[in-house]
């Protein structure tokens, strides 16, 4: 069922001298300033001339159809949500994808949307809210959903758990030609209460293959409700699939050199052979069948599907 979200905007009071602008929310909230209205009377006004009128309610429709309950989180807890301006574009229909998923403070939950604080408060559809684990204690080798500094969310592997509530991790950022995945740019330390431990397939943040015509696309799970899953498809668009239509990718596969796998290629996956595994940082090197001369490509745990 499509979510219909209504907001009522009160017009400013009409006076003989016009009306006064109401301050809009700061740019960080993603909410544009409300336009002021003005009117000047050309006749002798009645004593009751200054009145307030309500403009018709505006309706917005999300680009996906998924019934989502209120998140299992308490006020003050951090949850992964898109930035305010991205949510606004989703709700007014100008975008079909979101951006900048980071941990932000939950103010209160609601039946269809919940209130988030990021300098200013804004509403987010419950299907786009992923609670963190506020009391998580992790060990080396655990897989977590976290937030690199100044960047959107990433899956990561714990590399140092001297402080199990604020561990050091290796982020599963993409590796491009000439990069070394052991470099400092992939490392970071997490803040307590701002990450989520990943254990099972089809958890928010994990990867899965979805039906795409006669082929399969490579996407990321955002929310699961019953037998339906909200997925970010290749390219970023949001879509809902039955969980039975998805092929989940293991969070932490057991692989070794020579194993046959499927690895991300273009919008889906292609057959490849494992050439190296680094269990200390959760990285997997593969060569694609028929393209061995191109050399190895580097992926991560949670991105490679063992041959079945």
C-alpha cells in the first residue's frame, strides 16, 4: 500500500500592511522556506479582517510499496537514515533513490514515519530507518555496518577490538586500479552506539541478487518486512521484491584460493576464480572467466557468492 503523507501549511495572517515572512528551517534540514503571502485591502476593512486560512493539504508518494512498522529503537538511539534533503526528494517524487546514509539521532517513532534529528528535526519513512546496536560488544573478525568519517555507510570488518564498544575496522570500500586495500584510507575507528553488527543474510546492509528480466541484478537490502524486502538496485533506484525472489550473499563466506565464485560485474555477477583471500581484512581477489588477462579484481566479504 502506497504511503500517503500529508502536511498542512498555515498561511500567514493577512493584515492591512501585508504579512510577515515566517523563517524556514536551516538548509541542513532539507526543508525549503515556506513562501509568505501578502494582501492589501482596497476597501475599508472590517474589524475581523485579519484572519488565518489553511492552504489545501499536499500529498506525497514514496517510490516503493512496502508496509514497515516503527523501528525497534528508543528515543536518543542512533539509527541509519538518509539525509533530510534526500528524504524530501523521495517524498515529493523528484527522486527514486536516497543518498548519504549515516547514523543520526532518533527523536520518536511513529506508525508510518519517525522523527530524526540532524541539527533540525525531520520525518523519515520507517522502511528507510535501520537501528544501530547501542550496546554492541564486538570481536576481531566481526562484520559490521558502519559509517566512515565524512562518508555514507559501508560494511566493515573489525580488525582491533581492544575496546569492543568502539573497535577499529577495515571498511569494504571499492578498490580501483592502482589502489591497495591495506591502505589507511580503508581503516577507521567506530564510535560506540553508531554501528550495527551483521550476522545473517538479508539483514539491512547486506547484499543480494534480485530478478532483473531474464538476468539478476546486484543490490543491497535496506529493509525486510514479512516476506517483502526493500532493495537498492544497481544504479541506486529503490524497489520491493519478495524475499523468495532474492538470492542472498553470505555475510562472511568461507573461501580459499581456487574456489569458483560469482563476483560483481556490471549490474550483476559473473563467474570467477578466487586467487587470494586475506581473512585479516575480509578481502577476496578473483579473476573473471574469459578475462584472466585483465588480472585480479578485489572484492570483500558479503560481495562474493560461492558457486552452488
